[in-house]
């Protein structure tokens, strides 16, 4: 191979690397847009679900009533905190 051929191959290799970098950048941006759309869809679904807060409250009440035999020794101490954490999920 001549020096010119080697230089040409190097230029092609670098151009290929730049093309691949641009492709990756575009695919990352597309993924970000899809994630943002999914997040907005989820927020919309949560806001139109009239039973959401009722279900969350019911789960919190059941956590508070959990027996230490069922929940285990540690849960006996944290069940109130867990119930409060669950209640904070309400909008």
C-alpha cells in the first residue's frame, strides 16, 4: 500500500467514527424523547384515575394493621413509617 492509500484509509476510518458518533447521539436523543413521552403519559394516566388515592389509603391502612407475626420483627417497628410513606404517594 502506498502512503496515499494509507492516508485515504485513515480519513475513511475517521469519517466512519464520526458517522457512528452522530448515529449514537441521535439514538440517545430519540430515547430521551421516548422516555419523556412515557413519563407524560404515566402522569396523565395517574391524574385521570379517580381510585388511585383511595387504593393508596387502603394499602396504608392494611400496612398499619399488619400483625408482627406476618410482617416480621423489624416491620413491627417500621410499619407506621411505611404507611406514612405510602400515604405520601397520594396527589
